[in-house]
């Protein structure tokens, strides 16, 4: 294998690593939200994460509009959670 073959091999490995990093970043954002804010972590821990869409603006800031409580209210209204779970999670979010 000549030097051109080695360079091609190294470049292909680097491109593969880059693509895997991009895929990981996208999956992480979708599953865990921004990961920087307390609200994302709290919502994930309580099984209420809305895939990163809880009031984050495009610049990563928050439009803290009580959306965690809105999601909780929606889940309760849909019958996804019972009254005890609703009240427990609401208490946790309010603390």
C-alpha cells in the first residue's frame, strides 16, 4: 500500500468518526434535550421529556413558560398518568 493508500485510509476513518459524532449529537439532542438546563434533566428524570422542545429558543435560551407543567397537564388530560402520579410529579416540578 503506497502513501496515497494510507492517506485515503486515514481520511476515511476520520470521516467515519466525524459522521458518528454528528449522529450522536443529533440523537442526544432528540432524546435528552439540551442537557444544559435543570428543566431538561428534571423532565427526563420524571419521564416527561418533550424531545427538547420545552421553550428553548433557537439560540439555546429558555422561554420559561411553565411548559413542563403544561406537558404534565396534557398527559393527565390524555389519561396517560393517574391522579396520584400527576400530583406527585406536579409537586416535584413546583419544588
